[in-house]
C-alpha cells in the first residue's frame, strides 16, 4: 500500500512538473497553475504527508527551472493550503451528486484562492 502511494505521488509530481513547464513555456498562458489541481488531487487521493509533499516538490523543482523571487513564501504556502483543501476532501468521501458538486466547488475555490493569494502578495 505504501509503495503504491509513493509511486502515485511520484507520478503526480512528474506530471505536475511537465504540465507547469509546458503551460508556461510553450502554451504561454499566464497565471494558469496546474499545481493547483495536482495539490488538490494529492491531498484528496493520498492524504498524509503527501498532502504537503506533492505541491512542495512540484514547485521547488520547477522553481529551479524558472527561478523565483521573494514571493516564494506566498506561492509555496498557497499551494500547501490547497493541498490541505484536498485532504479535507479525502475525509468527505462519498459517491453522490452532492459530493461531486462539493468537489467541483472546492476546485473552483482553490483556483480563486491561489489567484487572490498571489495577487495580494505581489503588492
């Protein structure tokens, strides 16, 4: 079980890195952070230490490629909080329509949260 969770975490980190680099470098869509969804998925699917490890690994490794500024504390902490949103979803597992709507809302809230958090930190 632990080995499966580790492999899943490594796959999420790899796809998160590739997605972030691809979106920022080749598609050039500003402020579209794929890390938001991978943070949410990591917390919801894996939980535990992976809740914080997945977003931190993706952003730390990709920041080596992109470089970073003094707002790194804001960006890193925002993605960790989004991972905690995912962990909250993990504790609310259900397969009904209400849960699906709740999970969709949490995804939208996570995106808005990171956008507002980053916008405020850039002032």
